[in-house]
C-alpha cells in the first residue's frame, strides 16, 4: 500500500484535528508576535552597529558616557511584560480548552500501551485489539465523535505524537495519561514515538487512519472476527501447526486459537495492517518472511528473537500469517 | 653611587627549568591562574571530542535511512555528546574563566581556598576520564552498550537495571557525581572569595559585572547541582542496592526523576549562559568605548534570573500529563524569566548606542551573540506557550533552540572571551586575521546547521532518532544541517591554529591592549604569581577609567 | 604598569571571614542535597506496594535525639571555652561531643540491626525501605564525616596543638555539626512523626 507524497508530511501547521488546530492557531499568533519582536530588536542591533561604528579619526577621544536612564529601563521592561501577559492569557485559555475538554458519551475510547518498540492498541468497549495502526472515525461538525485515548506504558517512557492530529502526550509506566483527537477529514496520518525509549526509538512509528464513520464501523466489525480456524491451503495449515507448537504463542495472540500471549502484538488481523515492526517495513510476504526469520535484521535490537526455523517451515508459517486478515 | 652586586656563587644553576620541572609545577599548583588555564585546556580538549561526536551524529543524519553508525552507536553518541558538552566543556571552561579572572578583577592574590581549588580541578578531571573510560569496557551482556546511551538526562525507568543492562549507566552516574563534587567545591570557593576578599573600596556595587554575575552563578550552582548529585545517588542506590526510587514496577515514579532532574537542569542552563552574559558585559562596553548602560539594572536582572530560574523547571515536562493548573503555572513563570533576560539584551544595545564601536574579533563574536541570543530567547518563549510546546517538545525544534543558546550564544561568548583575555594570560595578542576567518566560518557553519533544525522539528522529526524516513519532508533540512558542520570544523581549526601559533609568534601584548577599565588590566600580561605588587584601592566600578580620566571619574556619577 | 593611587580609605574596610562564609555556602549545597532525599521520602509515604510499614517497625528515637542535640550544646560550650582561652575545658567539652556523637551512631546501628534482622526491612524491600535507609543513611554518613573532623581536632588537642588562635577553625567545624543536628530534627519530623 503506497501513499502519495503529500500524505506523508506531518507538519504541525497542517492540522486536521481540533486540538492540533487550536495549537496551530495559537502558534501562528506567537509566531507573528515573535517576528515583530525580532524585526524590531535585530533592527536596533544592526542599526547601532552601523551608525555607531568608530571612525578612524576618533581614536583617542571617548564618546559621552551614559550610565543609564530610568525611563528607558521602565519602557523596555513594560513592553515585554505586556507581551508576556498577552501570551500567558492566550496560553492559559488553550491549555484549558484542550486539557479540560469534556468527553462526549459517543466518543470512541482507545487504550494505547507503549512498549519497546511498538504500540499496543485496544478498544475496550468495542472488543478490538490491534497494534501500531490506529483507526478512528472522522468527526462530523454536526454530530461530533472525537476519540479519547488512554495512554499507558508497559516498560519505559514513550510519547504519542501524530503532529497533524494533536500535540504529544507521554506514555509513562505506573501513570495513566489521557488525550483526545478529533479528525475532520479522512486520511492516513503519520507519527512516531517522541520520547527516547531505547535502541529502536526511531522506529516506533504510528499510522492513524481516519475514515468515515460507516467505514470505521466496518473495520471494527472485521477486527472483532476470530481468526480462520481451518485454512484451506495445506501449506498454511502446516504453518498454523508450526505457529501453535512453537514459542510464538507465548508472546502473540491469535483470537480463536490457543495463542493468547500478551508480550508481542496481536496477530489476529495482521494482514489488515500496512506495515510490520511498527513501521520499519511494509507488510509484504517478502518482508514478513525476513522479519520472522530474524527480526534483528530489520530492526536491530528488537525484542522478538529469531525463531530458528528452516526455509520450509518459514514459508509455511508465512503462508499461514498471510491468512490472518 | 656604586651599585652593589652580590657575588653569584659558581654553582648556581641558571638554566631554564626542564620540561619535568615545568610539568611538576603545573601538576602541584594551587595558583588560580594556572588552575584556570588548566580548566580551560581540559575543556577545549573535550570540546573537540564532543565536536567529533556531533560530527558523527550529523553524518548519520545527513541522509534518510543512513548506515554510517548503528542505532546503538548513535544512541551512545548523542548521550556522550550532550553529557560532554554540558559537564566536561561548559561547566569547566566557565569555572576556568572564573578561576582566572575573579581574583584579578577584585584585586586580590588568589581564591579563598587554593588547595580546594586544585582539588576541584583534579576531581573534575577524574570524573571526565572515568566517564570516558566506559568506551574501553567490553560490551555488556544482552547487547547493552559499553558507553552510556540513556540520553544526557537519563530518564527513568530507562536507566533502571532492567532496561539499562551492564555498567554503562553506572559510568554515567558516577562520573557525574564526581564532577558534581568538583562544581560544588569550586562554587564554595569562588562565592566565598567574592564575598570576603574584595580589595579596599570595592563594595558590591563597584564589582565588575562579570564578578557580580559569577557570584550569582556560583550560588546557583550550590542550589542546582546538588539536586543532581542527590538524584544520581538515588539512582545509584536503585542500580546497585536494589532500591526502588524510580522503579515503576515497585510503585516508584518515573515523573519524580524528571522533576528532580529538571530542578537541576533548568537552573543549570542559566548557570551555563549567565557567565557568557558576564563576558558580554565586559567586552561590549570596552569595544563601544562606553560604560555599561544601567549597571544596577543589570545586577538586578541577573539576580532576578537567578531566583526565577529556580521556578520554571517543569516547562521541560509539559507533555508528561500534569494538570492544567500546573502547566499554566510553569508557562507563566517561564514567560516571566524572559523579561529580565530581555532587559539585559536591551542594556547591551543601549551600551553600543552612541558609542564608537570597534569591530575587533571579540566584538564580532559579541554582536553575533546578541542576534543569536535574540533568536534563542524568542524560540524559548515559543516553547513556554504550553500548547505550542506540546507539538514542539522533544523535537528538533528544541534541539535548535538550545543549540542557539549553548553554541550561538554561550560558545560565541566564550570565543569572544578567549580573544579578549588571551593577551592577558599569555602576553601575546591573537591574530586578528585568523580571528576573522574563525568568526565568519563558524558563523556560517553554526547557522547552516541549526536554523534548518527548527523546520525539521515543525515537520515532525523527534529528537534522539538515529535515522528518519524518506518522503517525510525532512531530507533537505537534515542535509543542509549536516553541511554546516564542515564550516564549523574549519572555523574551529582556525581557532586552534590561532591559539597555538600566537603563543610564540603573536604580537607582544601590553598590560592593557584594549584600553579597558577593570583591575585585571592594571597588572602585567601575563600577571606575576602574586597578581599585584600593591593591592589596589578603588572608588568605582571602573578604576582604570578613573585613572585615565581624572577630570571625569565614574564616582562623580555613582 | 599603571600605578594605582592609594586613595584615602574613608571607612575601615572589613569583610566577613572566609572560613565561616565558606562553610555557610557548603551548608547551602548540602541542604539542597538533603532536600531532594526528604522530598523523595515525603512523596513516597504510603505508596509502598508491600512489606513492613513505618508504623509497624519504627519507634521514636528518643535517646539518639537527646545525644545529638546535647552534642550541639557541648560543642558550642567547647568553642566558647577555647575563645576565652580555657583549652582544658575546650578539650573536655570537645571529647564529650565526640562521645555523644558516638552514642548517636551506636543508636543508629542498633536500630538498623533490629530492622534488618527482626523486621526484614532492607533498602530493597519496598519504597519505605528505600527512602528510609537512604535518608537516615545520608544523615548518618554526614555524622560520620563530622566525627572524623572532631576526632582529628581531638587528637591535635590532646597533643597540645590546639590554641585559642585556632578558635575560628573549631567554630567552622561546629557550624557543620550544628547543621547536621538541624538536619536530624528535620529527619526525625519527616520519618518518625509525619511518616508514621
């Protein structure tokens, strides 16, 4: 699944969601003020360097010594204080609007658990468990349906950041944080972990798919299905046997089987995701095979071990995984 | 009248001291000038090492999906780069300048506790070498890094034994505890000196501004570095004795580490930049040929910064999940600290205004600081606006901001100070020609490297990532940023060559080559071991101005 | 060399003495270190997930506190004696200070022995254990450092080398000792009163 170039830029000034838009508006005001201050002060610096440059003939005499001026000090204290007051008032208002926003009853609830180096994503009220890709409904201005996220961590500190949707909020072990997003247009929005969390912090990527409510509902339905218990293909069946007999099941869950491991991502609908390894590679047969063969080749330091399978087992296993839509 | 000559004994050894004698003299010295120079040389060595680490970082990030260094190595590089630049360059070089200048500026012979001074230097040295010896240890089990890779602020629980296996983090902790002792010892010494050893007539209101700022900074070190030392001890207890201070599995709090660290970390950045302001407050007046505008306001602003900076720390934690009230409080306090900081900038402009500016190398660097610090201050205010910070924190925007403070402002100010005081310390002038090459190359390189990083941050590039993806709009900014390194390296090479060459071949410096006004210029270049033959008596903040202008001394106006 | 004229000093020029000022700055830094340990202690009150609680295992340290507080009195009297030239009396009060300090340390040792052996509370047991041993241990280590200084001075005194001219140095040490005492009052309040 390829994306057009425009979709892959995650500028904080291209918001598609309410919190990000509020932040961008405040940011623009601050930028304008800052530009004004810069122009004035830098202008004064440049002017004084040019205008008051010592000329050759003036060696040996000193200019008038000016020790200070109470009025001037008062003036250039008062103006910054006023600017700070204006900024602080605007800041306080937006902090409140974003952090104290009430959760409407129809809001989608998602729990994100940060792990080294992937995202566990659960929809507790909808019975959906997935990883690394978050699907949320687009919020109509008439009937608003924001998504409220509960953020937790299973190990070290992480940070959830999808710039076009909202500012970042940290996932901290032994602490529960909350944030919300409210996309107003459909699309796929990219983000990544924004708190250094160890070796592969750079490859803890996020994909958020905002889709119209009907499409979101279809996705939810599909995600709630159990996995196919009897794959038709014999190779896939053999792969399924391999999967259930080796240590895969101690880390991974495939709903409807004995695999109920919680340490690694839920694989029930693995093939419904665009990438693997939290964004480190596209979800294709070839990359999937390479990952299962030795995750360290794609993501050095990844906590999933190489499963020491021979080529035949590997092919069969991948055939099985490909049935997990 | 005949002159009497004492007969010289035949076996008197009049040859120059040997290399070993000279080395021995420096190793056992307790003289503030020698220790000051040793601190500065130590720092310059680590400046180059930290610079090499930065160069490797920029090489890796010049292109997306690059493979110059591994993820592990990169994480070690940015950890060591930050730790080195703050603790083994910034703190010691400023301690060195304070060491060298304070007794001269206040008209006394040495610091209050000369042996403590030597202790502080050598323990700083030891701490730095201990930290770097981690590179020599074998990689830990389970792929743990030999050298620290937890980031220069070592957030918990990444630093706990579960997630940081091996001893790398222990080197970081113990190295910093030890250099922390050095900073605290130095602070006790310098602050005591300023309060108890000023020469006759030098009331607090007649101290040079660099001395005033040093007094505030050393007091801040006592209150700010100590929390770091304490926190590191708690972390060490976790790692070595199984305590649970930051062990979230046992109920410990990761956020508590952040609070403790930033209670140190924020005042620390003011500890780093204020001495740079001190340098500017000496250099700008001399090269504008005018007294500093608003001396009492400058003192008040410095003290205000010192106090307010103790109350802003959680602006590093806006994304941690604090309450709206807490976030608002820290946004307010951070906005407040910008006011006295801005006032200082305006007073420097007021000093230049109506002056006769001489664009010698120290002044070129000082003027660059004014503009670059203006930018740094403005991006700082942007970061204080918490909702804006929620997008910008932990991104390359912050990296750009603090490099504008620590390189664009502090390092440029340090360069200015070196060009200004090198003649005093060595008796030779640095080359103006090489100085200008250094200035322009470094100015271009610095801005090429750090201006684009603001945009990378706003386009979604977080900090501390060993690579980035193509098609995220980040390539051009990272490439230009990396190209700037070449210019900076060239600039620093000019600087190093200038320092080395001028030591023997520079123009011989007079006592007072810049026609300045504070007491260090009243003695020879370099000063004798005892600083002054007769301890001076002063009546104003510019004793040499009073001497040079007996018809119009400063004490008519104070 | 520019000649600095000797202007007539208008008032006598006296600045504070460097020993006491240095010690005060040092105490400032030490206070900041203790403040972090105290903050951690207070923050973690009641948050242990398991193990013995303060109420179950701690008893208010009456004897230890009396020892340490009295030792502040004796050291103060020692310095006063030395200032007035009574070196014999100085030495007696100084040694009394050392004995009281030793009593305090013995009390700490006894308490820790009981906590570890009978109550199975160590630094790694739970958050209470971590914060308790860290804070009380930090304080005890400062008492030991103080005792070391006291012993050195006692040795010098017993060999007749301490004279009234050294009173400022003993005063500086006594400032440190008083600081350690004040910290104990804070520790007792936080650990044995608030924390229980």
